[in-house]
C-alpha cells in the first residue's frame, strides 16, 4: 500500500517512462520524510510491470537535492525495508538493482545525502551552468554515510574520491564531468531536451535487453551491503559527537549572518568555521 507523497510528484509520461520531481521548499533539504517517500517511490517503481526508465528532477531551479538535514540526523529512519537493510540503504540498493533505468537530471546544487541519492541512480546528467556538487560532511565533522564512500571511487578513482570527500569543496559540473562523477554536463538550455530524448530512447527498447544488461553490469559494480551498513553506522555515530554539535552551532550562526549565500557556498563557509 502506498502513502500520499508530499515532497514528490510522479508524472507518467507513458507506462514505460516516469518523471519524479522533488519539491521540498525552501531549498530542497533531504530529511527523514524524504527518505520514507523515496522508499515508497522505489516500491512503486518495482510494482510497475511495464516501467523501463525513471527520471528524477527538481522543481527548484537553484537546488536539486540540497543536502541531508543534519539537525534531524537523530530521526534518520533505520527500520528494515524489504531487503532487510535500514531504510536509506534499502531504497538505494533496490533502486540500483531494479530492472528500471534511473536517471538523475541535475539542475542546481546537490550535496551530501542528495549527491548520494544521485550516485545511486544509474545515469547522471547535469546543467553546465547551474549544477554544483559537493560532499560537505567532513568539514562539518561527520562523514558521508549514504553511499558516496562506496560509489565515488568506482566512478572517479580512489585519489579523486578522497579529494572530493576530504576537502568538502564544491565542484562545478564541468569538473564533475571530467572526474567521472556525472555522465555529461550539458548547456542548461539543452538539459531537459537531452534527458527526455535519452529516456524516450531507453523506453522504446526491448525491456528484457535493458534489464538484463543492467543486471549483468551490476555483478561487478555495486558496493557490498556490509560496507554500506558499516559506513551508515559510522555516520550516525559521528553525528552524536559533541564536536559536531559545536560546529553545528557555529554553522547555524554563520547561516543567520550571511543568509542564503551560506547554502550556495557551503563548502567555502564550512572550511572557514
């Protein structure tokens, strides 16, 4: 049984192609409710027998999936899902293993847990002018807990994954493409048309061929469940450290001082705390 979605809308372009749009004002923070709704959406995807491709986009022009709301880290859902894994790991691993091809169409800022959701998608395309990427957890005193540590090295290599995670800097779409973090960076005016054409193309193919190709690729490219579990446990433990609470207070004070620029240049401000 599915619940009512409040942060997402699903547009069925056809039985084979859905667009899922995230909208959590004011800046598309990922919070515990986001996680539960994404788990619901993955269940709907799995239950759609003809579905072949799903595009995840954002209703906010400046923020894709901004970041995880660390102020609510203690509320992170951990109830086992259908896989027996905690909620976030359950939904992301089910998405990566689903026969459906998932595409992140990224316009705006995507950091932290939002970036980790995009990493769990099969394909990532981004606006050259408007997309900005980051894993800001280490400067905040914690660490990525939702898959970046496991998935980034496979995409960008060990050294660049360390650079991304340890520095906590922001990366523009051009550099993210060069590193292999995303498939392509496209001019903003071309992003929607390109992604739609890609989705329509995939939706037109034989479903068995698409799903079997993904399944076979998955054999050697997916992280181990035990590693994802260990990393999430380390993240949740880190959020309870007093040093993190102290940095959180400094960050909130800076955010009040500089306003919306804090989120737009989060990597800069966290590095200066």
